[in-house]
């Protein structure tokens, strides 16, 4: 997965991925990169809640998926330099049939003293 992002403030960023992952697929190794920075981590624990079945009052269009609860996966700290470039999340090792479902990635600038 790749996003075109522009970092406005150089610094250390806490990385959190909102994810789901079936029991048999937990344990994959993923890597997040931006320019020269990289961070790796494991997708664990497994988290595979059921889809919400009562969220709609009108029929959902065919291209729109149903939702479920996503869990935060703290990946660690990534140093980001100011500038524009691709933010890429990829699997380095896959433990099962899939890696994870990703809803979003949160990047939070750590406060410096």
C-alpha cells in the first residue's frame, strides 16, 4: 500500500495501524517506509471481529463494503524528514494466507522536551 504524503515537521512519529487479522494469519512481518526511513513490526495479536450486520437503514451500493471493529497496532517510532514522498506499507514475511486488513495509519509527532 502506498500513499503520497508530505511531512511538514521533521521528527519522531509514533506509528499506529488500525487493523484486523484472522487467527491463522497473525505473525506477518511488515515494513513502513518514507524516503530513507524504515520501521518493521509484527502483525499480532490476531483480531478478526464479525462484520456489523445492523449498520444500514438503506441498501448499501455494491462497491461499498461493510464495516467491522478495527484494533490499533502500535508499530513503533519512525523518524520522518520534512518533504514529500511515498509512505509505503508492505509485507516482508507472510505467516498465513493474508497479512491484515488495514483501515488507516496514524502518525503522531512525539513532543520534544
